[in-house]
């Protein structure tokens, strides 16, 4: 098993079952994590659909 997959719960077209299953848990952490990276590039993450 890949522990990163469970923590990040990446949304995949092939794995539609994961799409909603982990999203609520991951959403806040993922947005915070990606915002930190995106701020370095001067971009703003406005919509979770960008994931």
C-alpha cells in the first residue's frame, strides 16, 4: 500500500470510487498544502476542482 495515496487521496479518472470517499477529509489539508506551493509562484487556488 502507498501511505501517500491514503493521505492525499488523489482523484483519478480510473479510481472513481476514491473521488468522493476521501475528499472531505483531504480537502482542507490539500488546499493548505497546495496553497503554500502555489503562493511561491504567485498564483491563487480559487477552486478545489483544480486538483
